[in-house]
C-alpha cells in the first residue's frame, strides 16, 4: 500500500547549487547553432543571485562568418528557457560576451 505524501510545505526544501545552474547554462549555450568551441572548451558561465532569481554571465565564441546579434539572441532564449525549465529558477539577468569569432576549420584528412 503506497504511503501518502506529506503536504508540500512539510516535505522539506530543494536547493540547486550555482555549479549546477552554471553547467545547465553552458550546455544550453553550446547547443545553439553558430556557437563555437574555443579549443576544447565551450561557453563559460558565471552565476550569481539569491533564492530563486539568478544572474548569469556567459562568455562564448561564435562561428565566423555569422550574424552575431541573431546568434546571441538565440543563445539568450535557449539558456533562459533551459535554466528555467530544468532548475525552476528565474533568470533575472543574462549578460553575454562574445570573446572570439572562429572560422570553420576544414578537416586535415580527406
């Protein structure tokens, strides 16, 4: 026989660490077409904020040539959507810095 759950207010709390929010943001940014990996690393994120409101700062590289504003807009939408969906936190601010434009690299071996 299944046990009945306590009322939501009596069940306890859930806290999602900033490290988890950072990983979600970095992964989401890397999924956007037009973003690039600078070496082996993709986007870098910093997370701040209190309670259920988070402030994000992303540093990422984009493919060249490309529409920088359009790709950054897509990154903002995707990161905000994923962080809010997965963590339940509200993204209060999202600052994006494009630190590099990387050309498409052709493979050396054909």
